[in-house]
C-alpha cells in the first residue's frame, strides 16, 4: 500500500493517470470488440441456419414422403431442432428480411409462406418462443415454412451465449499488454526524471559541502534549460563567494599599511594618556583586520569533508583545555562517525569555549564548561554550556552579527572582536546545520549545534 507521502511523487501520479487511462481504454476496447464479435457470430449463425434449412427443403422435395421423417431426424443437432407438423408453431413473421432471403434461396420450389422470429431465451427455461423478456442468454432463431397445404416444417436454432463472450485468454492477453505498456511508460518517466534527482543532490551538496561541480547537460530537452540555468547559478555563486573573499582580503591587507604608518608616527609622539589610547585603538583595528582575514579565508571551504569520530574530536579538545587548567567536562557516546570538515568543527567548538572563557567567569574568575553530545530527532546535537550569567533572549541573534560584542565596557585590548560566533555559525551552516543559543535553566548560556544525520557515514 502506498504511503500518503509517496502520492506526492511525480512518478506515482503519472503512473496512476496512465493506469486509469489504460484501464478505461481497455474497457472500451473490450466493449467494442465484444459487440462486434456478437454481431459477427449472430450473422454467421443466422446465415448457416438458413442455408441448412434451404438445403434440407431441397432434399425433402427430391425424396419420397416416406423418407421425410427419417431425413428430418438425421438433420437435427444439439442446437438445431426440426420437425414436420400439420400446423405452424410460428404465427407472426417478425423477420421479413430473413424470410425474403430464405424465399430467394428456395425460389425453385416456389414457397410463399415463411415465418421467422428471433428472440432470447434463458438457459434451461421452458420453450417460450415469443417472450423476448425471458432473459438474455441463448439467442433463438425459430421459423415455420409451408411445404404443402397440410405440411409445415418447423425449426428452432439457438446460439450458445458462451460463444458470444470474450475468452479469458483474450482478457489475460489484454491485461498483460496493458501492464507491459504501463511499466514501460513508468520506466521512461523515471529515467526522464533522473536529471532532476541529480539536480536535487547537487543543490544539497552546495548547501552542505560547498561543492560547485557542474552537472552534465543530459536528459530530456524540457529539463536541459533548467540544468543550464543551475550550472550558471553555481558558477556565479562560486565566483561571488571567491570575489567576496578576495575583496575582504585585499581591503584588510591594504588597511595594514596606513595603520602601520599611524603606529610609527605615534611611537615618536611624547607618551601621554591620549597617545596610549590611540595605540590601543590601532591595536584593536589590527585585531579586527586579522579576524576579518581569517573570516574571508573561511577554512571550511578549503579542506575536504571526511569521516570523523566526533567523540575523539571532542575528547582531544577537552583534554587540551584541561591541561591548561580549565574545568571542562564531556559526555558523548562512542562511535559517532560523521562526514564533516574536522578543522572547521574544531574551530567552532574552540570558538564557543573561548566565548565561555571570556564571558562566563564567576566571582572567583573560574569557568565551568560542559559539552554534551547526543543523537536526537535524526540530528547530531553538540551542546557547549557554561555556568555564567547568560544573555537576554532578545540578544540571541544579535551576537551572531560580525563585530558585535554585548560587553561594550570590556578592555579594547582584548583579542575578541566579535567575529567568533559569526564564523562559527557560518561553518555550521556550511554543514547544512544550525547553531543557536539558549539560557540554561540552572544558569549560564548554552550553545547548541545541530548537524543533520544525512552527513553521517
């Protein structure tokens, strides 16, 4: 049984339409074929009956009367009854066309009184020649022919209803042909839609792997313009990203020269609070430029995705931090193998840890960080939580903007320039995942990374 969501498939919908169309066509064809077959069988049977009657009458006229009863008995069959009587069994001539045809065949005998009727009779019912409403089963053709003033030839011929019906073999052949046509059309449709499936995979790779590989321009002529447009879009998008990185790198590089010149000039100025403040401002500008260069390079686009044990990666990061005297705990199941950019994911985790180290210190200057890794709703979730003060919900999205720092009173000499979270979200989104913030009910901020399970294996 088809699932409801499978009914949205174009192949399923086209197959259903084809099945309904072919079924209707087969039904109409069978009806027309059956009707034509019945007419042909009736025509042949009627013609055969008239010829038999005509031949029998010619024989009766040429043989002695003493042999007539024996000849009539020999001429009878299973579906053909004949008798010689002194009175007719048919009183009304309902088929003058057949009477005229038989009279023409017997023109040499000059027979003038021929009465013929045709009707339908239920199989096994009593002999009812004039009841047309007795049910449509066997078709009867009955008649009375005056051979002499006191002798009538009465006949009754029937056509078995089974002869008029279409055989099961014919029906099975038609059904088999219909299925073959249906399967062939479904295969052709599926084959024609393959480029669309490849298009979807390529679009997914752009979002999850930044893979800008052009698709082969193959397939039906109706789909080729879409493939060409997609390839052009990939090329323009790749060029745009590359040009953006080059532009940021060029601007940041060019800004270094005037900043260095200003720093040299300030070094020759007599030391003063203003001079110290200006040097700190230049230092902050240099840090922002350096962070911008790292952001422009976007290491996640340069390394190749590979299978990585998430537990091993997180354990390595936690161990290095613990060796630095940082309180950090990890809860992660074993054998979580995902295709990721290892250096990029490591950079995300370290950025989140650094964010907690900068803003989640308690009154004693200690930071407690916990990292949780679970599989939930077909997604890999990595949570980096601290026990600091947290932030207001209205600022959850604000902190992801480049160069935004909520703690504006911090020392401007601090290396943080507000790009850590922006870079981290960019890397996670490149994995087709999400990075969001929430406040821990027990206190502190919790950053949650969600990676789709499609990147597994």
